[in-house]
């Protein structure tokens, strides 16, 4: 994998040298267009652009700073996104609109690990009111839009090479981007290599089994058939190995993804259907859990997992009349999942079982969003989606495993319904008020339906699936107030959700646990309902020309029908950044503050979490050397070496202490 990265870098330098004589000063302008290709339409996208400009940021760093999102952390790598405390099967996590299902029963491989900032164009986060348009869900959608090739004037090559170091984990970061265009063709290639040792927490303690190493690489090819029509092919690969998970009893020996797609795009403003695209895609995820490097393991286990998905979708925008538009999407996908376990004990025969019995989910969905401009200041939006989902066990062995505890049919068919109404009203020139009501449903996951002795290290229980689970239903109300003037954007949002047939693990005292040291067995069950409510706020402000201020705030609370606190609820948190720009120099200070979390679920293995406050400092300087930009960045995160952990960090594993970093980026 290192050779792949070296080849990309060498190829970029070779082409740059060969083309030096033909490249004029306009290249610098084109490079800026590549970096800032997404149009900043709201506070969320402006915040993404702001945090993405830190060259040392990972995608997880960007996600964690958005007001709607938090991260469930089991290690330094592969953190699981959560939207307003909805996670797992309650939300959709997509790459360019494509469905990708992790191959790990312990959720070590969320789809977010397959995107690096160098191949990210923008993040589209949709909450419950419209978050089901890409697929039925009770919590919303995160869609990671990949960067596209840029067609430049004449034959031109642009790109950048970046290299960095971070002290907390002795981390290395290398990346390269190359964009080349000629006539109707445009190509974009990127590669990223990361390697981290075990990191140090605040006070200098080394966190065992927190290391990782990975390669990410992508190639996108675009053919401009005519001014309004183009074709695009994308290939994305990601390989990780020697990945430690200190909060879990096992690490990851290897995790790999192969993602490919072919799409057709048409944009013609004068036509009734003024935007339309169609895409066919396939992806394969392999994942191997490994405990061979853990000391004193009473029984070694091999736990491979496999996920294969094929899908197709089409979406577009239709102009019905001068005041009415319709966005539509039709999609279908088929996902196969399998995970198993082989247990090795000295002097005994190996034991084998399926943890995800072989199963396939076929999904077909249709969604639409009708928008009506009542007048120049008021709009109404009605969004609906329906999904038909067929879930089957595909082998006799899988059926035999599931029938041990659940003598039910090996096939189920569900129709999911989603509907929302949203109204907006502009007021006092710069203000806009929004109110929405929605109803949404989601299918249980493969683990919730068919999981067989899945160990949860957070509450120390084995979990067994339940094929008879009902679908979750979410009834949500949301209101927001936005202020927008020039480059200043402020937004305040409040929401409340009532989730019927909420899925939780319930103790089964009559069952015996399989995992050595486990506290018992739980089965997934529906409880009558759960309640979630919260507030979010964001500000992107430019008080003077040289200063940018970005601040995000979130608070969520949740209880079940018996008034017990729900698990995985983050406490109040605020992140505020102030950046001062003077010509080619910037200096940035950042505070990260979280309150104590006293609202926790002991039944889910949680305890109270102390509050914390952190300070981060960053600086950068840009030099222009002929046709090359040289950007230097440095910083200190957790400046005062605070020892802390967040509430969603499994096992109360401390996060990194003081982290000094330096980053060098060469753009051409």
C-alpha cells in the first residue's frame, strides 16, 4: 500500500515537471476552485469549509464539530457517527448517495472511515424532518459527497502534496491530489497514508492497543459529452491494518473496502427536468477481528466479516411551474452480510458459529419532495418516501442458527412509510423561521434481527437478535430560526421526537452467556416508546474583515417509557473557534467545552462523565513560489494536557493529551 501512495506522488511530480512550461498564473485560481468547490449555502456548510481548512483534520474531526453530530468512540480509529443521539441502523451513512454496510458486528467500520478530507467535497447532514429522502430512517442521513474532477482551460495539471506529523501518537500523515484535464476528459486521483502508534493521554499515560495504519486511494474520471451532459466513473479503495481498539477485547488485523460506481449527469436550466442523474454502484467490505496480540487471552478467536452491496438510483429536480419544484429519487439495493467466529482453545477441538448468519436485504424505495413558493417570503415543502424491504436468511446453516432461539419464518417483508411537512417564512429582511413535523420508520438491522451472541463490551453482555422485532416509528417536531447577512450566519434549532417501538437490549435471565466473563445475555426487544429532545445552535460570523468566528452548541436529553435515561446521549457541548487572518498568516484559537453528564443509563453500562474544557491553538502561513503554493501549518491541541474522556467513549478510555502537529502542503 505504501508503494501505491509513492507512485501517486511520483506521478504527480513527473507530470507537474513536464507541464511547467505550459502552465500560466491562472493555475493558482483553478486550484482554489478545486479546494472550495462546494457553494456555502448555510451555516453547516460554512462550518464544514472552515474546519476542513485545517490540513491536519481527519473527517472525524470535522464531523465532531458540527452541532447535529457526535461520535461513539471505541478506539482512535473508526468512530461511529450519531445524529441527535440516533445511531447505528437509525441513521443512513452514505458515500455519494451509495449504501455501504460495514462488515463488522462490533461496528468497528462505519462508512465514514472510507472518506478522507482530500477526497471530500462536502457533507450533507439531514435530520429527521427530511433525512429519510435517501432511505427510510428515524434519525437522519449523513451523505459524504466526494470531490469531482475539474475541467480546466486547455491542458492543465493541478494538485497538491501534503505531509504532516503529530506528537501524541507519533503519527505520520501523507496525502496527494492530482487533477488533470484535456478536452472533454478530466481526471482526479488522490491518495492518503496514515500511521499512528499508541497515543498518550493527558498526563503521559500510554493507551495500549490504540495504534493503526491505513491507506486510502481514489480515482475519478469525468467525460463531458456536451455542455449539459457528462459521465463519471469513480473507484475508491481503503485498506487498514494493525488497528487497535482499547475499549474492546479484540483488535482488527485487516479492514478493506472496494467501492465503484458509474453515473450519468444532466443539467439544463431551460428544461423542465433541469437536473437529473443516474448511478449504478457496487461495493465490497472485508473485516477481520483479531486478538492474537492481546495478552492472557483464555480462548483465541478469529472473527471475519463480509459485506457486499449492489445498487442503482436515479434522482433529479423537476420544475412544475414558476412557483413549484419537485425533487425525486428512486433507488434499489441488495446487501449480503455474513460474519462468523472460530474459537481456538489449547487441547480442544475448534468451535465454530455464525455471528451474522448469512442474510440478504433487498430494498426498493421511492421518494419525492414537493416545494411551493407561496410568495417571495414563504415556502411550503412536503416530503414523502416509501420503501419495500425483503430480508431473508440465505443458507440452511443460517436458518438453523436463528431457529435455536427464534422459531420464526426465515423471510420477512416490510413496507416503510415516511412523511414530513416543512414551512419557512422570511421575516425582517435577514431572518427566516422554519417549522416542520415528520413521521418516519426504520427497519431493524441485521444484528438486531439475526445476531448470534454478539458481545457488547460497553455493558458486558452477549446479545441475541430477534426476527420478530417491529419497525421503529419516529414522530418529530422541529423549529429553527436563522439569521443571514452577507458572510454572517446564525441558526438556533429545537426538536422533540417520540419513537414508538424503540429497540433496546433486554435482559434474558434464562439464557447462558457464551463470552468468558460476560454478565449475561440480552435480546433485542421493542419497548413502547422513548422520548428525545434537544437544542442546537451554530454561528459563522465575520465581525471584521480579518476575523472569522465559528461556534457550535448542542444539548440532547432522552428517556424511555419508564422514565429511565436512554444510553448514548451526549451532554451539553460547545466548540468555538476564532481565526485572525493577516495577509498570508493566520492564527486560530479554539475552545472545546463539555458539561458533566449525570443523565446516563447504568443498564447500558454507562456511568457519570466529568465535564472538561480544552484549548487548541493553530497557525499557518502561505508562500507563493512562482507557480507553486507552499502552505505551512502548526498547532497544539489540548494545550494544557488535560486528561479527559467524552461520554460516548466506550470503557472510559482517555482521549489524547497534548498533541503538537506540523503540516506542510505544496500546491501546484
